[in-house]
């Protein structure tokens, strides 16, 4: 096992890109990235696009993929980024689809990038997800930000038309 010196970051200036903060660890370093950046060295800039045409979840995902991204996942897990998107990009009264579902296995929610849902990386409204209507056929399997819940997450029907938040890496 390699042990690094305690001032690894100061001895190796520029490890973290885009104004990320270098943090020394026992085995090396970690970068703490600024909002809208991710990656081992904060090298990936995320860009969020709000769809202006309502689509069902599956078609919204296809659209996001056609512009080089996917439905928003990382930005929904990061509370600071999610709140910035809500405050600056969303219109009151509109529902927004995001990249979170339990389509693969009922009750097992995961983001489109494969990350499992936890209480720390979601902001479901109280009592959600509730899979309302599951006794009458298909339940609620796709997540969205719902305006009457202050844009907290809610589970909804994947076949309901809504706007969507696409997320893509710029560099």
C-alpha cells in the first residue's frame, strides 16, 4: 500500500480542474468539484437543457440521448445543483420528468446512469413514491419534479406527457 505525503495537493498544483478544491487523503487526494462539474478531477462540465415539448418518459429519454445526454440524473442527486435548476430554469405549473425510475424492478428505484436511489440522493415529497394506481394496472414508475409539491420528486405514470430535464457533459 502506498502512502502519500500529507501535503500532496500543495505539492501538485492544478490536480483539480475548473476551480475544484484538492483535499489530501491517506492514500492520495480527492477533488471537491464546484457546481455543475463532476469527474475525478472536476473535468466534466454538465449542461442542463429543459425540453419545451411535452413527451412521455421513454420518448423524453430518447430525445435527451439524441442531443448527446440523458434525462437528468447527477444534477438530481446533487441537492445544490437540483435547487439551482429549480430556481433558475423551471416554469411554475409545469411537471418535469427526470432520470429516475423503477421500470426494471418494481420498488427498486435507480437513476438512468445506474446509481441506486437512497434517502441522501433524492428529494421525494412526503409519502412518495407511493405507486398510486398500481392495483388498476400499471403503477407509477417514473419520477418527476411536481410543481404543487414545490418541485420535490414524485412518482408518476410513465405514459403521462410532461416536459423534461436533459443533462449532458459539455467536454
